C-alpha cells in the first residue's frame, strides 16, 4: 500500500511554509512601501487578500472531495494558521525595524 503521512506533519509543514512566505514578504513589502511612501494599510489589505488566495486550492479540494480529504483539511489548517501568525507578527517586526 501507499505511504501514510500523519496529519500533524502535513499541518506543520504547511504552517511553516506559510509563516515564512508571508512573514518575509510582509517585511520586504513594508520596506518597499516605506521607501515609496505608500500607505501601510494598503500593503496589509493586499497581504490579507493574498493569504486568502493562498488557501483557496485546499478549500476547493476540501469542498469538492468530501471523502478522502484528510490531507486537504490538514494542509488548509496549517496554511491558515501560518498565514495568520505571520500577518499578526510581521507588522510588529516591521515596526521594530523602523518601516512602519
């Protein structure tokens, strides 16, 4: 039979991936926004929309495949958690670095 990957490993990998992607990109875009004089609220809204789009494939898979969607549910949970943590703490770090 196929290999079985536990849910918690899928969830953790997705969370760390989303945390790194959104955390690093949020800091970089805060620096760019500061340099160009853009409003930081616009950057924040764009990243919330990007986080929602980032989770759409797993949400679609979860809604269309009712049976056997264990991996999609775990990956969706991980992506949502990682993106939420990144979008909460990245502005704090950007503020400490002087970009906000």
